[in-house]
C-alpha cells in the first residue's frame, strides 16, 4: 500500500490549496504493448485506489536508471539484500566475476578513504 497525489501538482508540490494523498495499491508491470514499444517504455507502475480507479506511470530505460538506484538506497536492508541476490544469481560467471571485482575494488577504496560509502 502506498499513496499518490489526487491531482497534478506544480513545481515542488506545494500549492495554495490543499491536496489529499490517496491510498493506493502499487503494481509494477513490464510493458509489452505496441504503444510502449514505440515509445521505448520498459516498465509501468500502476496505483489503484479502492473502487478500481488508477493512475499509470510509464518508465523508459533512462527513467529507470535514475529511479532504481534511489529506490534501492531508500529500501530497507532486507529488500536490498533480496534484490542483490536475485541480480547476482542471474549473471553468468564472467559477468559475476567482473561485478565482484568492481565491488572489491570499491570496498578497498572506501577502506582507504578514497570513496564515500554508499
């Protein structure tokens, strides 16, 4: 369960008149329609409120590159671990070795104080 604004908000989401976030159930879908393919849509987020009305948000690869790191950093440790395990498990051996080499290099740099942790 999450919340979505009940109207379009301008700027930073602060308006002279109030608005009430609406409780919704969120679902992700991999987008496979002709329209999505023409518009290079990769994923769709649907927020459905009680009664069945919904808002749909469409994401391109560029959108996901910006959003996913932020979402993962904001997620709890258990969720991050589940995603990490799933992603690493789907790599072939060469990809896995390359990723782990980058991880170990980053951890060594962090230990030496050369990179911010995160």
